[in-house]
C-alpha cells in the first residue's frame, strides 16, 4: 500500500484513472456517468485519505491524484474531440485544489470522538446531495457508493 500511497504513486494513479474515466465516458453509458459524478471521487478520495499515514500525507497524496486525473481526462477529451465546457473544467479544478482540505478532514474520520463522526456524516451527505442536486438524483451505483462510504467511515477499523 505504501508503494502507491505517496504523491508520485497517487499522481500516476490519477493519470491512469483520468484516461479510464474519459474512455468510459466515450464507450459506456452507465460507467461513464458514474465516473463523471462526484460520489465516486468522494469515495476514492476518502479511501486515499484514511489509508494515508498522517493528515499531512493524506493532503499530499490527494492533490497529485486529482491533478493527474484532470490532466489526462481533459487531454484525452481534447484528443477525442470530446464535448466539455469551461464550467466543468473550472468546477473540477476547484474540487482538485480544495481536495487537500477535504483529505485532512477525511483522515480525521477514523479518530475517536464526536467531531470525526460529524465529519463522516458530512461526507456522506455531500456525496448524496451532489448526486441529487448536480446529477438529477440517486442511481443504483450511488446507493452502492454511499453504502461503501458508510462501511468505511463507521465500521471499518484502520490501524495507524
């Protein structure tokens, strides 16, 4: 796990997932939709964050992951004459730039106390509400993603 959970490994992983995400947009309807919405990226970011060794490492792991993903997603979109707008680029760029702050809080969710539980509930609520507000409702994969988030945030034990 340590081989991948470092800034360089996360950048490479982001590059790969950016290409895969764009190709799924082109060649599959359902998987393409899933990887174009926030919920899956919230899940992946939460996993990366909570498995990082420290808050600082969570922050340094997530930013290159998001930047790598954006780079290759939009390069492949440009190479394939894909349709994308400035608003999407700006939105995902803001998401990427704010990801270290989100990673910091996601890492805290595995600590003891009330505040980590409140953060966990917030992560799940943002995932659910982003699907409802931005993407016209919950789909089957959203329920699965959110159930995995609930498991990871409230049940799964992490050894640190």
